């Protein structure tokens, strides 16, 4: 629909009327848009591909915002639509489940880097993931100890998962795929996702895979 620059728009945080959640809202010429996904400055093509897919193939009204250090895709929304969304309910209940699945994928790639490429590359990977967390403003991921925890401690053991929203999880999986391809030189690591998730309870694994398949991430991660 539109490709815009930062000076063209106003971005504010909107307090969701039924949830304890601040939602970034982009305002442009009286229209409001909600954040769908964010990309770093090196992912211009990925951002444009998602924007084109949503606008051309799915018929959605979307904005591609181009900034010096990042790109983001926003979908048109009316604020009264947000007020009509279901409160915490199923979506909120699924958020920790989705975070568990994403952390398992993150840890699988990290352990593969460590096992196959060695300790030096594993340390480099930690630093790269730390940058992803910083650029994406991920809660509970702003210290070396916290990052080490998310990379090494199974999210299924103590059921403690970070309070990440869906846009955080999508950004993580997009960046994780980019990093994995950079480190390994191919995308074999993204195949057989269900094998990585085999320790999740069956219903949880099914819900996570369904979420993955229904998103644009399915083109990156082969959920089979």
C-alpha cells in the first residue's frame, strides 16, 4: 500500500483497553496501523517480501516503514477494533507456549553452532543474539546472564518463559534463521522443526506448529 519514511508518520503507544499491554500504533494521514513485524537494517529485501506478500497476495492494507537502521511492516487497524478484541483468554494463554517453542528452536541452533563450529563461534552467536534482543527491545533479555539462560536452560523444565509478545517471537525466528544461514552456509538447520519440539506436550506442539504454518515464517522454517 505505502512505503514511508520515519518523518512521514507518527508512532505512539496505545494502551489496550482490555489488556495490560502497550501497542505501537503508526499514524499516517488519519489512518492507523499496527506493527506486524520488524527487521534490522540489513533485511530490506525480507521486509519488502513480507510487505508485498501481505498486500499483493493476501489483500491486506499495509505500510512498509523504512528507517536508517530498521524496517517494519504495519497492518491497517481501527482502534475500536482493538477494543473489541477478546481479553487475555486463549491468545494470552498461548503466548507462553509460543515462547517455549521459539526458545527450543533458538537453543537447537545455538547448540548446533557450539557442537559443530566450536566454542569461539558459539560465543560469537551469543553476541549476535544479544544484538537481536537489544534492537528488538526484548523484555527480560538485557543482561548476559539472562541471554545465557534463554540459550541454555530448557523452557520446559521450570516453565519460566519471558514475557515476549508475538512480534518479538516473529522477529526472533526471522533473525535466528538469518543467523543460522550465516553460520552454517545453508538452511538445513530449519528443517524438521517438529523433531526439535518433540519434548513439548503433544497438544502444545501442535498449536505451536499451527501458529508457525499460518504465519509468513513458514517460508523460513519447515514445520514438518
